[in-house]
C-alpha cells in the first residue's frame, strides 16, 4: 500500500518560460505565434507598446557586427533567422520558408545588453521600453523599438524564462520585481501550446507538474490562485483543474505515508527499507506532507485571527452605538 503512495510521486519538475506582449502593446504585423492566454498578452503590454502594422517590417539602420542573441542565431551569409516564435507558428508539414532577418533593433539591444537579450533571455521589468529610450534617445527610433520588443517578448525563449518564475530585470541585469503568478501560469500554457504540435510524446503530465510547482511557489490558496489565473479559455481552466486533481491525489498519498512513518517509530532509512522504497524519495514525500500541514495550520490561524478581529470590531461598534440609542 505504501508503495502506491511513493512510487508514482516525485517532486514536480519546473521548466523555464516567459510572458509575451499584449495585444495593446504588440505590433499587429508578423506575430511570432498566436497567444491565446490573455494575461500573457497583458504582461508584455507592460514591456512594449503597440506599433502600427506598417512598422513591423520597417527597415532600420543595420548595426555593424553580429548580435549575440544565442548560438543558433550567429551571422550567416544568407542572413539571420527570424525570432523563434515565428518559425514555431508555421503549420506542421508546411514547406520551409526562407530565413528572415532578426530585427535590427534586437541586434542593437543584444550588443548593448547581452545579459538580457543575448544567449540567455531574462524577463524584462515593466517600463523597460521607456528606460531604453531614455538611455539611448538618439539610437532607437520609437516605433521600431516597439516592434522589436514585441517580437522579443513573444518568442518562446523569452516565454520560457517567464514560465520558470524568474524575476523581472532592469537594464543593468538586476532583478527588480517578482513575476506575477498569472504571468507564469499563462506562459506555461502558451509554451505548451507551441510545443504540442511538434511533440512526439504526451506533454500533459509534465505540464500539470509544472502548473502544480508554479501554484505552490505562489504561496496562494487554491481558491485565490484559481481566481487569479482563470481565464475565458475553458480548455485552459480544465487543465488547471486536472493539475489540482493530481496535486490533491499526491497530497493524500504523502499524508498517508507521513502517518505510516510516524506510527512506525523507525528511522527514515529503516522505514524505507521495510517497504523496499528509496529513502531519498520517501524523505521528499514526508517533507512535502509536513510543509503542507504547516501551510494549512497557518491558513487556519490566519482565518481565526481575522474572524476574531471582525467580531471585536463589530462588538466595539455596537458598544459605541448603545449610548446614542439610550439618549
């Protein structure tokens, strides 16, 4: 029985992901991939502002010397490939298109800020568009920068960094603000949608594990988290409920294992050996069950304190109103 509690549960794996630009901030031309999650769009809205469709392909002065936007994008004689999201948006089985060049402004940004736009993409702080213009008023044309940031924040590599829960960074590469839980959640969904068409395996189990990890990292209750990340996309909401079902089942097994361990009076190694289990895995499950119990105790204590404070406030108001009624 204990084997059933442990064998099927290992700590959820987390992957990297990121937020994409919003419909208000992003250019309407040449989208990297259709972004179904509205909050992913809102996240990029804070990074770049919408640019007219005509500007999406506008040619900008080419900066000499290749950018450092990752090993796969090194300069080739035929030109640079387009940002990742554009290739991923192509329908499966479609004929390969001619390589597109990276937006010149992105090459300039990669040269100026390789710690943000280079081989590793970092989530950008909200308002980075204004920061870049203020730092380089003569270098970047406003509309071209909007288009470039829109392309960048819609790329899968950028979305992966958001989905990992990385903090947002300023131009100096310093983490300055936490990533909102809803941006992490919707970036996870968007990257899953992009990879699903090309996958040769079922990605849903991994997605649910990552959704559970993102939920636990948020520190929110299940109800508060659901209210924050739920959208009008019923299929996405159904995936969240499936993840919560997995989470509840895992917690039940972890709690049963913890009760069995505490009742045994054995050491961890001896207990695991009794059932032919791996001590490290058993220890992870027991620790997880204890953390969950502590969180629940804190939530109950907070709810009781709030109820007591509300009752005390109501009693004070009644006491203050009593003399006035007597008069």
